[in-house]
């Protein structure tokens, strides 16, 4: 509808049926029941439609029409971005956050107060291999090699 309104503004029309249809839908009982409250998306869309219709009637010259058409295209992009953000937010709240919360509870019950470093040290063998190598200026370098306990191999590569 905003794209149609932008085209209408460029074409010197003072009204846009698509904007009126969106305003009617946003103000409908169905929209209010799906998205209640004064801060709802439906309420804001209805307010935007009123603003667009007022600005279309107030345009006086070609420059005003060009600015209005540009503003309408930006508003269209903003509504699309708002819708996408709202959808992602709802998806996170409904799925990912709940699953992450449940996984954290399971881990807390299974591991108690064990920290990440504690979990690491639980998986390595007690033996430490010392590797000496030549270095610069007549110095020696020392590496300590830890090996996983048999049957308790865990990939901690993401910590490096």
C-alpha cells in the first residue's frame, strides 16, 4: 500500500485506496483482537495511514510530491523491518529461549556447581607430558601436554 501511495503521490493524486484499505484493516476488530493495545503494531499502522493521507492532501508542488514519495518508500522499509524484528522476537521467545532455558536447567541438575574449567580437568588424564625444545638465545622452551582420559574425550577446541 505504501508503494501505491508513493506512486499516487508522484502522480499528483491526493488519495490512495490501498492506504484507506490498510487503515480499515488495522482499525478492525480482528486486528485489535490479534494485537491489542495502543502500542500495538496495528495501532501504529493505523496512525501511519492517517499521517500518509493527510500529507497526500497537503502536497503543493512537485518537490513536495517527490519528498512524500521518498518518505513513503522509507516508511514501507521501516514497516517491513519492524515486522521482521517482531517475528524473530516472537520466534525466539516461543522456541529458542525456552529450549535454552530447559537445557540450562538440565545441565545445572547434571553438573551441579561444576565450572567449565572444572569440567575440563575432569576429562584429562592425570599424567602430564613435559616436552623440552630449543629456543632462541640459548634458552629452552617447555611444553606441557595433557591427554584426555580414555573414554572421556571431549572437544574443547572452541575454547582456544
